[in-house]
């Protein structure tokens, strides 16, 4: 009689363990480059790489936002319908509830972030370039009008081009 009770207890314990472990699904969220701030469903959860585990049911979607300085904000989502969960399917044969967890996440999700392009030109660089350009035009006009010699033009041109701030 004791042997029968112990065997039933072990069987029930194993069945409950399989059922409960089948409910959770884990995925590793990574970014290239790593160290991006990670927001899941709008809440900050840390930085990448990040191990995410939940017990959501089949078809549930999680929104992802990645932020990193110098990179565009990356928005995406993943759903709990990416891979079949054999444990939950077997458990569902005995109890119908685990069929809500028959699918799980892929083991990893890796997202590549896009660097922000810096198309802004430094205003001081433009000002300096315009000033140099104006001086070179004036100098060329003096040369064309034969007010200065070619040698004087070359010397003054080199002075203008070598001087970084004018």
C-alpha cells in the first residue's frame, strides 16, 4: 500500500512539474552593439543582453524598444508563437489548460541598431570656409588685374590655406 501511495505521489509531482515548467518561456534579447537600454511593453527592464522569461499564453505579443546614444531608436515586437513547446503539448494531452502554452519564444532575438548619421555641418567650418573663399577670390582678382605677381599670389594663397581659423 505504501509503495502505491509513493508511486502516485512521484507521478503527480512529475506531472505538475512538467505542466508548470511548460508554462514559462525564455528568450535572450541581444542588440548590436550591446548595452542598449531595453524597454518591454513600455517599461525599462535593463540593458542588452537581457534574458526575458514570462508565462504569457499562446499568441501574446511583447513590444520591444531599444535605445542607445548615437543610434536610432529601434522598435519591434515578438510573439509567443515562434516554436512548439513539446512539454506543454504532452501536458495538454492529460489536462487541457497547457494547450494555452503550446508555443514558446525562439531562444534568442538579436536586433541590429542603425547609427545616426551626422549630416549637420559645423557652422564655424562654413564661416571659415566662406572667409577663406572670399579672400582667395579677392587674391585671384588682384592677380588677374596684374596688381600682384604670381609669386605674391602663391605666397598669400598658402598663408590663407594653412591658417585654420580666419
